[in-house]
C-alpha cells in the first residue's frame, strides 16, 4: 500500500476536518483532527509491518510505500530512535548532531505533489537550506548578443527577484509511539513522510493561493504592485466571470499573455490553471464544461481554451483563481539545522512522545500578470449539447450549441 493509498483509507473525514480547521485558523480543532489522523496512520503502518516484516523483496516493499533508505537517511533515523529510547530524549536529541537529509525533504515534496494536484503544477522545489533564492521573474533569456553595457545590466537586474527563504516557517509536530520506534528506520521513514507531507501540504496550499505575505507566502490572489500594509499584500481586484462561453472565457485568459509592465511584451499561453472551490466545480464549472456526444456519453472539462481545473477547499464558494501555474515559485527546506526536536508542549496520545521539525520557505507569483482573481458568484451553468441533424446537402451534420 503506497502512502497515498494509506491516506485515502484513513483520511477522508479527518482531512476534511483538518482542512476546515486550517481554513478557520482553529488551533484546537486542528490539533485534535491531526492527532486522530496521526494515530490512525500509526495503526495502519503497524498492521502493514506485521504483514510484511518477513519480506526481503524491495519491489514488494516499494509497492507499499516503503523506500530503500540511503546510508545517510538510515543513520539519521537510527540516531533519532536511539535518542527517543533514552531516559532523557530531549537532551539526547540535543546531543545528536544528525540533521534531516535533504533526500527526505525531496521525498516529502514528491509525496505532497502526488496527493495534492496544486503542488504538482507550480514551480515547487527543495531549497536545501538556502537563505536566498534567485528567481527568474519571467523566464527571460539572460543572455545577450551585445556587450554587457550598464543599461543592459540594469534591464536584466529588473527582471530577477531575490527571495528570502527564511521568511515563512512551517512547524509540524510528529507524535511517535514507542511501538513505532521499534519498527526500525525504514518504517519510521514511511510514517514521518506521511505526517510531514500532510502537515505541510494544507498550510502550503493555503499560502500559495491566499497567503498574505506576512510570515507566509504571497498568494496567487495578491497584488504585487498594490498596497502593502505591515507586510500584508492587498488582494487583486476580482474579475467577474459569468459564463464559460468562448468570448467571455478567452477575454479573461487574454491578459495572462501580457508580460508585466516593467518587462513589456507578450508570451504564449499553452494552458491555464483554474482553481475553484469543490462545490463551485460540481454546481457551476462541471455543467458548463460537459458535452454530450452523439453516442449519448458525456465528456467533462471541455473548455474553449486549454484548461486544467484544480479543486481546493482553501477557496470560498464564489471565488476562483486562474493563471499560469509555473509562474508561481515555492521553495521549502529543512532550514539551517534540519534537526528533529523533542517537544513536551503537545501530549495528545498515551504512551507517546511528540517531536517537532521546522521547515522554512517562501513563495510568490513570479510576476503580477500571471494570475487572475475571479468572482464566480454570477457564473451560471450552461451545459453544451451535441445534436445530430439531417440536411439535404449534408446528410449528417453535428452541431454543438448552448442549452
């Protein structure tokens, strides 16, 4: 059973509760939902261990989400296990100098991308403890055929952003029972990756879509050129979208083809991403983008412009975001130390010890023209139907029209 299958089995109701608590910034509800989730994951992994502990087949283990660890990863987890079993785990962890290997963060990012479509679409990387990241604001060509004059250097410098990757911090608590520690490094890795990916993904998604910019990413809905009040970026003015008919829909897409004013020019737009609330998707977007074929079957997500739809509970009903997914940069890493710390602040489970790891990162749109903030309150479902009619000169004519 892969991590994502384990999550599907365990988390439908729990992750809905966690998402709602995260959306409302309800710390107590968040802790209760996540604790229940973590406890369930531990129980399922214990069951898997009982079934597979005799297996030496790496392919079988991999099919259940159990990775082959590198020597550095194995050493890290073994040091954690040894420290956790000591009489004074807090001091033992302080004395342990092992930092979380970057390959674990790579695996966590991959797990998040598999389970959360939004994270798989954006420019999402492991920043590997970097303090600053240089971001090419518009994928411009940094080469020039002319001599590098002062004017050219100034122009290029205006198209490059430098992000401070320590501005936003994600803290994830990891409840680990003593029985879990006894399973060994590879099984602890499986559990830690599940917990870290789910603990981080919800917060990342919220930051990527609607982050204020103050101690968190700058969301896609924010105006990079607008007012910034005490570190908080203002929202973009919403663009009203009433139908998905070609003229109106493409009119909303068209501004994305313009580069920012400070860069100038145009860019090709092969596809756009449309993020909407799940209810809006079912009630408004899906009926408007579903075509009935001549054989009576239905084809979903038919848009007048190539579009990838992503559902997100982070957005409220009536609002949406359209844009160029790869024009959003998000970097995350384990910080400068990357160490697991013992915590006596959270004690939700019996026979359990709780640990904390801190991940740092920052994200923002690469330019201010890359995303549109949409008002979908007036969007009316207008299903498309395909009819077959007979004509004298053309025996079979297929017509697509709005119902």
